[in-house]
C-alpha cells in the first residue's frame, strides 16, 4: 500500500502497542507490519510514479538468474578516471551514453523489453531507474518496534547474486569508457561514470561514438561542466 503520509501510521502503531519495522531512505519510508504487510510513503513526488519498477526489475533479474545461473561481474573499474597527462589547452567535448546503466541492463538481458520501455517512458524516472538497480541485493536496515517501543536495528542480509548483477552493469559501462580511452590514447581526458571527455576532433568523435554504437547503445554530446574538468 502506498500512502501520502506515513507518520500517522507509525504513531498509531506505537499507540496501539504493535510490533512493526520501519526503514527510511532519502526518497521513501517503509513500514512492515506484524502480518508482513508493507506500507510505503514517497518523500519524492517524482519517485512515487515509478515504484512499480522495483518489482519489475527484481522479477526480471531473478528470472535471469534462475535461467542462466550466477553472474560473474566484469573486471572492477573506477566510476571516475582521469588522464593525468592530458593537455587542458586542447578543446574538450564529452560523449554521454544515454540511460547507460538501464540500457546495459537491458542489452545484457537482465531486464526485459517491457521493463526497459516502462523505465524510459518518462524523463522523470531517471532517479528511480538508478535506484531499482542499485538496490539489487542491498543490505536493508530496519528499526524494530516491539509492543510499540523501539527495540533495536535489524539488518536483513544482502543477496550477493543480485549484487553481482548490479556490479556487472556498472563495470560493463565503465568497460566501454576504458575501450574508448585506450583508442583515444593521449587525447583521452577523463570519464565520469557514463560520460567520456576527450580532445574534440572529428576523428575522436567518430572513435567514441562508433564504439558506443557497436554495443547497441545510444549517445549524446555533453558540453556542460567542461570547465570543471581541469584539476585545481
């Protein structure tokens, strides 16, 4: 059940001396009752419109694991990486992979066509798309209330099989960045998650975009925050 304000429910359960659990994040709050019913409150209006994606993603990923077995993540790579020897006197351009994690998850078969299309149906679902993937197998910590009184924190064990899927999505994305960087050589400046920055020439743009497209991914030019790339 999704409600607009969860605080009255928490106070009611306290007053009635109920047993329940509460978990709070940046975007939402969750109550699990003694009968295992779940009540959600959305703190972020944009977040509320896509909560259904959490169930869709979890169902898809679990189905993939049942059919194909455990995933061995791509080699670990950093989310951000810079070429310390880059000449910042050169003009820089950025090429950004559209909906990177979401698209990689789809291309690898972790999420279905239906889930993928639902996730990109609205521009304001970006935050929830990322949350559905980053929460895969994540440890959840609940505040446990016994007879209406806070008792202790309870951490539900994470799921390494699901976590490995998320890691593979991330590292595979950075792997595309690494491949481009190697081809660009000294003209590579840095990558920031799913956006790579380099010396702006027609040939370099061709190198970057052709590699991205070879994986079935789409891209756009990123000119924002270029001035902030140079180390202070």
